[in-house]
C-alpha cells in the first residue's frame, strides 16, 4: 500500500499562477485587501487541499493520473494507492510525503543503500531534510530525506522527497523513486 501527499508549487499551473501568488503576497504584506483571481481562494500564506476540480468521488484529475501512472509503471494494477494533492504557496519545487506499507519489516540500512546508489537521487543526511527552495530549485535530482520506519508498524517506510518541478518533471521522479522502493522493499 502506498500513501502519497503531493505538495505542489504554483508554477505547475503556469505563469498566471506564479504571477497570482506574487500579487497576493505583495498585497497581503502591504496590508491591502485580497481578491483572488487565478485561484478560487487566497493562495499566499495558505494551503489549498485540492489542485483543480474534483470528480463526484472527491478525487482530482492529477490524483487519479498519479495513481494510474504508478500502477502502470510498476505493473501492479491492484496496488492500493492513496494520493492527495495540495497546492502550496511556493513558486517552484514540489515535495512529497510518501508512506509505503509492506507485509514484511523494512530494512532501513538496505533502503538507504538503495537510495544512495540510485541514479538521479540525492539522499540527505539522517537528521536533516531537503526543501524545495534550499535544495531542489535549479537542480536535476530528487532529494530524499526523513527516511524512517513507522512508529508502530515494522513494515512501514516513510520519506520526504523534493525536486524542481520545472527542471525535472517532479511527478515522474516521485513515481520512479516509488518504483525503486516498492520493487525492492515490499
């Protein structure tokens, strides 16, 4: 089972979204009233719990696409996947909170070794974590940090990913990294 929370930068929605975040930020910092234009709510200094319109079951098109792509890439059509996309008030750089659940205990030493040797992945030292602005923007790798097991579940693996969504196609990178982890550790 995979649980993925995607924290998505506004740049994925284009220049108009970037300009809207900049405008909203300036208006709020100058104590001026805010009138959202591109986003249906205030984006600056806020989180929006959906990206785009949702279907009758409450799922967004991007959420459904990520589930389908991950299942197809892994050739695991029955894999249980839960995805939530959140629009976050950053201009560039997507981040993902990933939780993988396996029937067998997770070997964190082996996970870290696999991540260290994976092409296009930069494993951040234990005790530290990557951020979109401080690490990922302008880079062509996926940064991985906060690699840890579950608090009360031996078969759980949790990690944090961040990448430059403009340079590297963040969703694909997250899917490729999940592929590595699922095939090797579930």
